C-alpha cells in the first residue's frame, strides 16, 4: 500500500512541476513603474527576459514580467523578479530608462538566461553577474571598480573605461574595447576573447600566466612577449581554454 502511495505522490509532484514549467512568466500587457525619488544606486536580479537599458528624459521601468518587484529605498532602485520555478519566458521584456548622463554610485546586476543590451551606462562601482545569455554595452564606464563574472554566453563591450576591473569568465565569448585603469585581473575560462585596449602599449604593464589556450599581445605570443614598458595600468591575465587576442588602439 505504501508503495502505491509513493508512486502516486511522485506522479502528483511531477505533474505539478510540469505545470510550473509550462506556466507563462509574463503578463498579457506591459506595466510601467514610475520612479519618483532620487536614485543613486541600482540593484537588478532577473531570471530571463530581454533586458534593455536606455537613456531618456524620465526615470521609469517597463516590463511584462508577472512576478516583478520594483521598489525604491534609501536611494536604491531594486528590480527583482520573484519567480521561483522555471517557466515559459517567451516574449519576456524589461526596460529601464535612466536620465541621460546619470552616473550611479553602485550598480549590482544579476541576470540568468537573459539578453542584456545597454546604451551608455555610467557607474562608480559595478557588480555584474551573467548566466546563459548575451550582454552588450554600447559604452560602459566604471570610475572606481568593476567586477564582471560571466557564465555561459557572450559579453560585448563596444567602448569603455574601466577602473580596477576584475573579470572572471566561464564558458563563452568576450569582445571588449576599453581603457583599463588601475590594476585589472582577468581570468579566462573556455572560449574566445578579443580585447582592444585603448591607449598605447606603453600605458600598460602585464603579468601573464598561460593556460591551455593561446594568448597574443600586440601580435606576439605571450610566451615570448617581453613587456619592457612600465605603464601605470597593470593587467594581470590568467589564461584558460581558448585563444585570447589583445591589441591596442590610440
């Protein structure tokens, strides 16, 4: 009797889980959230959606995510999706409009299987953690610190200025054109990386530890690369599996 009860219980649980998975995570229409208070910091945590950051005259959030919480507290704008189980995210969208030229004190952004695209994004301290999705910044500036952790996807920074960058890549591709300032620590995982450093090679100094993949700096294999410059910006590199190509653009 106990055996049959357990079988029925398992079937019920499976059916319930399937129902959660198939249930849509989006509303039939888009909801607008007005931001009324002075904001200096940003905290975003979502599972899956087309997440777009744009600049405009007003500060607001638009989304069709069903279980989205948008709150303001002590100058911190929090955008958090509270869905606990995997669901149908077809057509899921999230749009954040920020005043043109605004610089956040802190921004903490965590995405799952999302596509994040952003226009110019300015911040003092950045924490960015991505999952299995694509991230693309037209311009990214972090004037004090930047901590970027990639999962399984592609990260693209078309133009940037990053101070004290810590970059930890998982499985995916990196395309970055930026000026690196201070001390940067780059750790590569599995995938291809193409980095264009803004400035002259003399502006940088390097500490490179090769992995399985090949690393080239200014067209020269890192195993034979001799950096005679004593640039103010230190770039530490720990290679992974895959090729990493570093070039310079003044």
